[in-house]
C-alpha cells in the first residue's frame, strides 16, 4: 500500500534520522526538509542527501518494514521543496545582506559561508550554484550569500533550478533504482548513503583539482 502525502506523525521524531522523518511525515516531510535545508539557515543540519536517497529506496516497497512511498509524489515534493527553498534563501540574502550570516554563532555556518563565497569567486555564478547543491551546509548558505553578493536574479534562478533538479531528482531516483535492484536494500542503507554522498562530491573535488592544477601550471609558466 502506498503511503499518503502525510503519514501519521509520531510524538518523538529524530530530525537527524531520514528513516524517522519519513516514518513520521512521509512525502510531505521530504518537501518541508528540502525547503528548510536550502532556504532557512536553521536547516543546515538536516539530512538532505540521506533523506532523498532513503525516500527513493522506500518507493520500491522492498524494505524490511513494508513502508512504501509514492514515487511521483516524492519527486514532485522533493523538487518543489528544493527549488522553493533556494529561491527563498536568495531573497532573504538580498534583503538582509550578509548580516544573516555574520550574526550566526554556528562555526559550521560561518565555515560554510566562507566556502560558498570561495565557490562563487572561483567558479563563477553558474557553476558554483550547481556544485553547491552537493555539499552539505554550503547548499544552505550559498543561496543567501548569492543574494547578499548581488548575483543577478535571473542567473541565480536559472542555475539553482538546474542544480536543484539534478540534486533532488538524481538522489531520489538513485535510491529507487538501487532499492529496485537489491532485496531488503534498507539493510545496507548506511553504507549506500555513504557511497552516494561520496559520489556526489566528485564534481566539486574534480573542479578543485583542475583549478589547482591550472594555478600551478600558470605559476610554472610565469
């Protein structure tokens, strides 16, 4: 049986656990978490990658707990939450400027803001906005940073949509494909999530490697 958009919530929900969030809130919870993680600075700690992957896996109904989500509803909820959240974060940054981040007491947020600014300066707006989607914390702070630094609204919107769809739909469908291929795949959920997160960081690692290589080549020629 397919779970409804809003599954019966539990009194005690572990917001750091993808399985707990899905059991309590179903597909609606995925959309809310995507919005909070990408649009609100307080959502930087939420398990976006693992939530998308786990939700995709549960769409197959092959898990040990018999829970099944609607794949179509999940894809729509994940995409809408991720895209709306990023746009909200951008607008907040545009209105409030860098004050949103400078007042934060979180070391992780400040470090994420520094990495986000470096991405924007090193790779340009388009590439940085797409790459940031795959880096925890950075995907939370880059959106308000882009607004505060004056990234054109049209440029931001175009590339956050491209990156948001690639991230949200890619991880969800990745979980669905693996869940369809492996019986009781949720037994191996933690190692699979670790692999998915590592793979998602490959584009950023490749860009860093190529940029450092190009910088060294320029120094050698100079």
